[in-house]
């Protein structure tokens, strides 16, 4: 009996110890499970916070990309574009346009300013300085033109006075000749006096002729000097205005809606973009019109912002549609500048012998250009060539049966040569227009 009681005690002690061990194990398990749950929750919160921060960073990057004008490009593409922009605009060299030879050839901007915000501020200051110089040059040119016109008028008055003097001398000679014929029977003394008077008249006439010749030569020399001065001033004005509008992209496509036949471009009010300007569209890798393949034509319908405008697609190629990044070309406008033209001769645009002057003028104005001077259908000269006139389109010579048209045609060509205006044939004009 005592043995059985002892056995029960041992079993009871073993059961109690087993219960204590199981309880301890269960406590440790529950504690570790709680710790793991808290760790998982903390990790989840950290992941959510990281995702939120990443989203905020992505939004901020998107805003920044939009502000610099490249919302659709990757960071690597923007870095490449930034390098190209800094190479193209940040390394420009100063030119000796104001006689400052000491600074000629030096960079416009310091290397430390080669990022967009300071570069734009620096370029704005350069533009303002150039604008002030340009205004001064134009004022000087206008003053010189006024003096030249006054000199021309004075020259005409002097020539008229000389011609009047010649007329009086001719009348005097005729009077003396008549007296000579009527006095053939006069005495020898009268004849000698007559010969003396004739010699004096001849001498005075020769002196007047020589003086008039010197005056004419002086006037011609002065006119040549004025022409030279005008040419030098125009050349300086060309340098101040900057490079010619060349065969380079005038902008690019920034958005396309082929279904609505609409596009957006990166030019607007700040670029002096006129409404209804037409552009030829080429692929994004095109650097000029000469060898590129045309993709279509667009026409500006509205100016939406400083560097934003909407346009409608006039024609395109279904197999090669207009896309974002495609380049825009025109020979008649570039950002901030307008091309000025003169027209003379018969504008036989279609080769049918008719004068299509109005069509040529509309083509120029529709593409953003301006016509300063032209020879109208009646042969009258309209407008005036100025220092801003860059090109003259020369058509067929006017009919010689119209002296006024021939005279005005020659005068326009002379003015174009004086102002160093680039001359192009009507065929060259048609080729550039793609007509």
C-alpha cells in the first residue's frame, strides 16, 4: 500500500512538472508571437511610409520635369538634353558688335551659371543689352536717312540752278550772235569790241561749266560716302540683330491628337509667334530641310501661353504620322524675329504669264513674314526698303512699254543693293515655299 502511494506521488510530481514546462513553453511562444506580430506591423508601416515618400518624390520629379518643359522624358534623357542645351546656349561667345574688342571671343556666361534658371537670367540681360544697342543703331540709321534725303533734295536744287544758268548763257550767246550778224557792217573798232565780249562770254561760260563739273563731282563723292556710311551702319545693324534665319528648326511638336487633327508646339507669345503661321513638319532627328523627308504641314490656330500654341494639321502621311518631338521648319520666321521681304518685277508664279503678286504676298504673310516694299500691278512702287528688309524676290522684268514700271523696278533693285538685301529669284522662292 505504501509502495502504491509512493508511486502516485511520483506520478503527481511528474504531472505537475510537465504542466509547468508546458505552461512555460506556451508563455514563451505567445510572447514571441506577439513580438513577431509587432515587428510585422512595424515593417508594414515602414513600407507604407517608404511608398508614400516615393510617391511624393515621383510627383515632385514630375512637377519639376513639367516646369523645365520635358514631362515625358526620362532622367537620363533630360541629362542629355541639359548637356546639349548648355553646349548650345551656355558656351556662346561674345562678338565685337559694339567695338569692345577686349571682350570679343569670351564666353557670355561663367561656367558656374550653366543651369537653366541663371542661364535664362543671363540670356535675358544679354538680349536687353543687344536690344538697347539695336534701338540706338536704328535711331542713327533713321537720322542718317533723313540727312541723306535732304542732301538728295539739295543736290537736285543745285543741278536745276546750274541748268538754269546754262540756259541764260545760251540765251546770251544767241543774243550776241544775232548782234554779230546785224553788225557785220560795223567799224573795225566795233568788231574788236565784239570779239572781246565774245572771248569774255566764252571764258565765263567755261568757268561756269568747270565749276558745275566740280560741284557735280563733289556731290557724287558725297553720295558715295553716304552710301558707304549707310552700308557700314546696315552691316553693324545686321550684327546687332544676330544671325540670319537659317535652315534650322523653328520649334517642335509637344502634343498630338491625330483623331482631332490638332497638335501643340513649344512656341508662343514670348517668341513673337504670329497666328496662322504655317510650318512644315519633319522627323525628330531632322537637322535641316535640305535632305529630310516632309511628314506634313500645320497652321497655328491659337497662342495659348508664353511658349505654347495650338495648330491644326493641314496635311500628313498616314504611314508616317506626326509625333511628339518632330521638328518644325519655316523660312520666314524664327523665335522672336520676323522675316522682311521686298518684291519687284512680274510675279509669274504659275508660269502662265500672269502677275500673281497678291498670292506671293499672302504666302509670305501667312508664313509669318512681312512685305516692306513691292512693285504693284500698275508699276507703282509701294512701301520702302529699310534696314530690316532681308530678302528681295525678283520676278520677270517689267514691260519696257511702261517707263514708270521700269524706273521703279530699277529703283527698288538699287535700294536693295544699298541695304545689302539678299536677292533671290522667283524660282528660289517657290522652292523654299514648297510651292
